[in-house]
C-alpha cells in the first residue's frame, strides 16, 4: 500500500484492544509523511524529526483529553480547519480510539470524509468498529489487526516484565501483550497470582465462594476480576476440564455480570461478587 505511493484516503485498523493498533497507526502516519521511506519511516529526514518533536504541521493526532473517554467535537473541528484546504503535500490524521468520537464529532468527521481535499489520509484505530457509524465505516479501507500468536506475545512480554508472571498477565488480558504489560504495571504481582489461583480453585470446587468473593472485592478492580474469570474459564474450556454446558453457562454469566457492572453505576459490588462466586462454584459441582 505504501510502496504504491497512494495510501488510501481513509484506513480503519481494527482488532482486539491492547495489541498495538494505535502504535501501528502512528507508524503508518510516519511512513506516509516520511520524505525518504523504505520499508517504513527513515527516522532521519526533516519530516521524521518534526514528528518526533511533536511539531509536524501536516500531522494531527485526535484522541480523548487526559482522563476523558470521549473525543469532543472541538478536536474534529481542528481537523476540519487543517484538512479541508486543498494542498499537494501529504497530510495525515490519526484518530484513536475512533469509536470515542461522540455523535456530533462523528457527524462533523463524516463531512470531511465525504469531501476529501488534496492528499489527506485519515487513519482510524478501533477495538469496537461496530460502534462507529456505518457511514464512516463504509468509507474506510479496513485493515484487520489480529492478536499475535501466544508464543510471540509471551516472548515479547518476558522482555518487558517479570518472566515469572508474564504468562498469567497474558492470560488475564486475553492474549493482548500491551494490555498485559499495562495490567502488570497497575497491580502487584502477588495480587495477580492470587487472583488466578483462587479463581481456578473456585471453579475447581476447591475454594469457599464467599471467601473468594471477599478477595475479589479487595482487588478493587471489577474489570480485572471479570477478566481473571474469563481467563480461567477459557483455560478450563481448552483443557476440557469440566462439563462444557456448565462452563459455557458460567461464561454467559460472567458476560452478563460485566454488562450490568458497566451499565449500572453504584451497583452493590459485594452482592454481585458473591452471587457470581456462588454460581461459578456451582459450575464445578
Ligand atoms: Zn523520514
């Protein structure tokens, strides 16, 4: 695509979270803007230096503000101001995570997509492309970015974090190496190992559900507890270690709990965990 010298007008890089889609989008942007690209940005030309310094006039990165989850319309207006004047030189905007554009921002962006000016390239990265308006999706060339093979992800992760825990981090993150690295930075090693061990014991019928629910609560991160459950359930399914119907019932239960947990603010967490732990323990019976 880059060798042809004609990058697409809009590219949507999609795949699971925590595997490096935004990094890929930024690297593609560098390669498109690079004056002397080979198999990627040269790293030495004026354009590459300007990008490194964060002051490239033809590059724009659009993302939610620090601590915010949505991309506001103001950011898209900047893009429109800078990208609607026709220019012969290449210009690139990276929008990540693209699904974070609110309705107004998405509508404004769609107008820019419909009326391209000059050699502009928009690179969108998304974990949840289904949440983008279909009108935006249909105007982008799609590029699927799958999670790397487990062995490759593990090899990389072991160079970045304590090798003793790398495998657990990867399992807890559904095989996404960057997510695993971030997880390891947010939580201490002992707590993560205990989560994995206790959850496995619970599903094996070897732990008291009320006690396990108590230690889940102490972790203080519902998202992590639920990913821990997913990881252990996934292991059991792969090893054929329990009755498949019961296991799949437990997976559905975790999915449903997670949905409620995300949708209902101020949910009674102790009760939620206890209910889930009791039902998961029943899976093993
Ligand atoms: Zn360069």
